[in-house]
């Protein structure tokens, strides 16, 4: 599945090569050459993943990673460090700063794309094309199909994204604000009650196959997708 990837790299030739390979793989690429520009882009809209060079003008990638991990709004963004530093202590420093993975230069485009896929599968499973199934409810992002006990369930695009997020984050309670950020995007300004409207539509669509009960209301907090009774 296409992801919005923020590429933070100050070497124009390397930035162009990486961006080309990411675009060829179907991802949407945002680019920044400095720490300041990267943080401004993140402030405007959260990317699905950040490819972060270690050596940057203004501040190091390690400093940026620490800043992102220290902010509640950005701490969940997956980060992959890109660097020519290959010593063990450098890798440890990068990982301790909050990076999810560490790629040393030079690296092949295939390796980079494989690592991006692995990190997204681990940290943001709703961004992958892996099918998910819970209690006979199956969602396949690759074909954009949902089935309940083998029967096709028709969902609108927002309900599909909402269900996909729920199914890949089962048993966790999400507030309306969190759902707006994760499903609509934190740069989209809609009212919190919009979430309730789409939850009702989703439950209605799942009712025919008996899967509506999987979406639980947690009074005073938000919603949870749970296979538990």
C-alpha cells in the first residue's frame, strides 16, 4: 500500500535516487534537506514513515529523532535512519534516539524498500497490503474487499480505512481524536462527531454478518475493536 514517506536527506543526488525508487514502488514522497524543513513538514501533516539522514545542516538526524519521540503527536511515526556511520556504537546511538531501523550507506534500493515494508508491517500495519482476518471478518487491502463469513460487505472508502485501522490495532482503545489523526489525517479538520457518524455506518454494514459487535464503545473514552466478548 502506498505510504506518505518523508525523506530527509541533504545530498541532492542521493535524495533524487531514493525519491525515484520510492515513487517507483508506489509511495508518495515528501522531501526535506534540513532539520528545520523536516520539522515544518511534520508540523503540517504527519507522514507514515520518515527516512532520516544522520548528518544534516542545522541539527543531526539523531536530534530530530529524539525531538519527534519526545512529542506525543509525533512519537509513533516510524523512523529509519540513513547514514554512512557503520560502527556499532553509532547504530546503538541511533536506535536509542528512537529509530526503528538503521540503514548504512551505500545500500541497494531493494534493501531499503524491504526494510520500509518490514518497519511499516511492525509499526503501522494499516499501511501494508497484508490481508487481516478476525472471527470470520476478512479485509484485503490489495483488492479493497471485505468479507464476513464469506459474504461480501460493501463499505465506503472512509469506513474501509476505519475498519482496516481497527483490525490492525485490535484490543486497543482509541479516542475520537486519535481516530481522526490516524484515519482522516491530522491535517484534515473535521469535527469529532464525524467519527461517530462513520462508526454507525460501519456497524450498520457489518450487522448483516454479525460482526458489528466487534466494534465496542468505551464510555467516556472512544472505541475499541475487540474479538473478546
